[in-house]
C-alpha cells in the first residue's frame, strides 16, 4: 500500500473519506449527477491538512475539459457573478486610503472579473492565473490577492511559494479559503467544502497555513473568513494596509510614531454593550507596535483585556522587543506597562490563556460552536513616550 505523506509538513496521513468525483459544494451535492470515479481524501495527523492525490498527474487539458468547463458556473455560480462584486467592495472599504499607490496582483484571477471591478474602484491591478494567463508577472506587488484559489491547488507548497515570489518587501498575500473545523471531522466527506467537482483538492487548517506562512518568511493572520500572510511592513503605506486589514488601530491615532497591528487567528468583531471586542480563535495571539523610527527610551503601553471563558484571572502577557523578552505579566485587567525599549522598531505583546473553550461544550444551553481563547477590546492599544 502506498504511504502518502502530507503535502505541507511531510507527516504521516490516514484515509479521511471517499466521495464521487461529481460531488459539488451545493446543498444538492450531486446536482450534475454521479461521475462513477472515487476520489479519496487523506488527513494529516500533524498539521490537519486534508487533501487528495487524485488530480496530481492531471494535465491542464484535463482540468479544462473535466472541471473548468462550461458546466463549472453551475457548481460555482458566484465565480463570474456576485463574488467579484462583493470582494471588490470589501477591498475598497479596507484599503481606500492607499488605493492610489498600492499595487495589486490578483492571483488565480480566472477571467479577470475581480481585477476589472477593482479597477472601477480606482485600484491598480494586474491579473494572473496559472490556467488562463499567457504572460507571467514581471514585477513585485504590495498586495497579492487569491480569493477562493488555494483550495484548487494540488501542490500547495508550490502555489504559496509562487505567490510569495510576487510579493514586494513588506507586502502581503490576502486570500480566502474555508478552514477545516470540528464540523469537518464530524461530517467528513459530507462536509460541503470537500467538493472535487468544484476543484477543491486541498482543505487547510489554521496550523497548516501557519506552517506555509513560516516556510515562506511570512507571519499569519486570520479573522476566520479572510487570511493574510505578511512580512514586517516596509513602507507606511504597506503598514496602513495591514492595519486596515486586521481592524486594529492605535487608541491615540494622532501620534504618528506608533502603529499597531494584530497577528493570529481572530473571530469576527462583536459588541459588549457599546464596546467593540474580538475573540481569538486560538489560545494565543500577538499584537505588534511598530515604532518609526526606532528609539531608545521609556514607553507606556496600555492593553485593555476583556477576559476569557475559563480562568479569567490568568491571562499571561509576554512583551518582547526585537525578539528579546523584556516583561512578563499575569493579569485579567487592563495592563498598563512602562517599558525600557532597546532600540528595536517592533515590540510584540504575546497574549495567551491556559485553555481554548467551545461555549457549546462548556456553557449549558449555548448554541455557540466557535473555539474561543481571549476576548480583547478594540481599539486595543495606547502608546506614549514617558
């Protein structure tokens, strides 16, 4: 029996499930009928990546004739319709302050619908699709987008490596794909996103995306719906783009010296009364303060926490400047810390709780099946020279 190693971390895998090639993402999964060919999906025991090898040897002609043919719009009607319109509106709202100077590459652009919409919003955009494009990008970009693309790649490491090669220093990759979850493990091949007729051959976990980010020299951010790989910002414009994406801003926005952005996996923003906050989707997260230029001196930083579902009195906070640990705090209240900086341009605040919790499992009667770590108020950072 052939042993299949994980395509991302090379760990051992086990059979996850088998579905017919005709399975789609629709509520009626076999809307086009059964194909008769079985597609086996495997699951990595280390990073949680789910994949099939069925398409690994397919030629571009096979993909075009059997998957991306005239029937494809029947299994993904948003492909040429509402999705480009919705994404262009979202990007325009997130990056409006930099649209005159940021340059975009839409990777996996299909027929170029999203790029055309972004241009109508005033953005500078090039399109590139490994299946459809005749020419190869010849420059670097501030932002490389890939919406509903990476799940179609039978070689995820090569795909992310290629996308990374187009990113300018300090830029980012912005993409969307549905992540595996507890529902995936329960429903297995019945889970809607496992759909070979849609070309969904790679199903990612947050851990597998973290591994791909690190392998290509990036940091990983996710709000559960959209994901980003990014490097330390190289220009104020790139920094502002990352701030807009993460949804975190300094509390004292008039002080241009300090900017903030968040790393990690986050749930959607919500309200406690009138006060906005976000739950992390993991036990830990990192919030960065970037100082431009670097300086030697004392800095007062205020980080207001909301709490956790378990052990609310034990939220740990590690503070690192230039990678060196300079402070450790255990607190459940707003942390106000005076730091002696060491000339670094970055200070990292690593916030963690002892346990991640699913409300549906630990709170009687709760319908909330999310995994929740730390709840943190937004805007979350105030920084001042002292």
